[in-house]
């Protein structure tokens, strides 16, 4: 019984010691916690990259190096950058990154995390300067800010991948004008806005003149077409009237002559009209020949 208890105590001590040593990469058991990854090396050559949990190794033959696998935050100091339209901005940014490939990372940065941070910072600074330099002040501050950050992140992600680094995002934190330049920048912006306003007004006036000219031209065409159609209809009406008169005249020339004379009387002798004419005139020939109750005399 005593031997069994003693054996259990020895086994327990060995396990506890292995776990304790594993956390310190000393014993045969390597414990990898959440948020880290470990490389097991045999004579400097990589044998295995661990995942969270327990892994066995050969003490004194295999060595272990630990790397962070969490997303890390790196903020860059503000730096002056000139925009496409010549404005100078103070821009600072930050990057969210992590070690995606521990083996590549170890080979790329034997000096460790400090060397890696310096390299990442330089790469991001270069990308920020290059991308912002292709945009105007207005685009950087408002119009294209989101696309600029997306472009920077894409460029940085591509460049650092060869070092075993994964990038989640690159963000522009602040964009400020250097001290003492705000007034001159505002004046230039005001001048530019006034120039654009004049240009837009001139273009609007030119477009308005063009629209009015086209409208007047269309109106003249419409009036001309309407006048033409009216003349055509009027001519057709006169022709039809002449035809009807001709038919009436040919049917009863005397009646036609009588009706035309009455129309002439109506149009000539109005209310309050006084005419001094001889009764023997041709104009009053029907009054000379008409008898009460008789029809129009023959001509």
C-alpha cells in the first residue's frame, strides 16, 4: 500500500514538474497557451509549430521559441505628407497586425519583435505617403478617405506577407494642417471654390443660352408649320367654297346673282348709312324690277 501511494506521488510530482517545465519550455511537455504559438527546433531546424495545448519534445535536443499569435496594435508617429494639390498635412496612422507564419517571421526578424515593429512602421509610412500623395486635400479629408485607407491596407498587406505577418487593417488616425498654415490653406480653398463657382455659373449661362436658342428655333419651326398648314386649309376651304358657288351659279344663275346682290347691300348699307345715288344705277337694279309678291326678276 505504501509503495502504491509513493508511486502515485512520484508520478504526480513528475506530471506537475513536466507541466511547470513545459510552461517554461524546459521539460518534455510543451504547453502552448491561447494567444501564442511555439516553434520546436532540432539543432536550429524547425520541426513543428505548436497550437494551443500540450506537445511533447525531447529535452536538451529540441529547443522551443514562443511567438505571440494575437492581433497587435502598432501606432505610427505623425509625419508630414504633401497631397497631390500641394497641401502639407500631418498624418498619423495605426496598423492591426499579427504573426501569421511563425517560421517566416523568425527567419525574417532574428532580432525579434522590436525589429519587426520597425520594419512594419517603415513599410506603412511609405505606403501612406505614396497613396496620399496621389490624392487632393479634399479627397484625403472627406471624399476618398475610406478608399485611401483600403488602398494603403492592401499595399501593406501584400508587402509584409513575405515576412510571415498578417495585416487586418491600416487606419489613418488624424489628418491635420501644420501649425501656422491653416489661414493660407483656407484662403486657397476659398479661392478655388470661387473659381469653381464662376466656372459653373458661366457653364450654366452658356447652357441656358443654348437651350433658349433651341427653344426659339423650335418655336419658329412650329409657327411656320402651323402657318403653312393654315394656309393649306384656308386654300382648300376657299376652293371648296368656290366650287359650291360655281355649282349654285350653274344651277340658277339668276338666284345666285340675286343672293350676291343682297350680300352686297348688307355689307354696304349698314344702320345709319346714307347713300346719295341715282335709282337708275346698276347697283339698285333689283329694286327697280321687284314687284310685291313676285320672285327675283330674270336678268
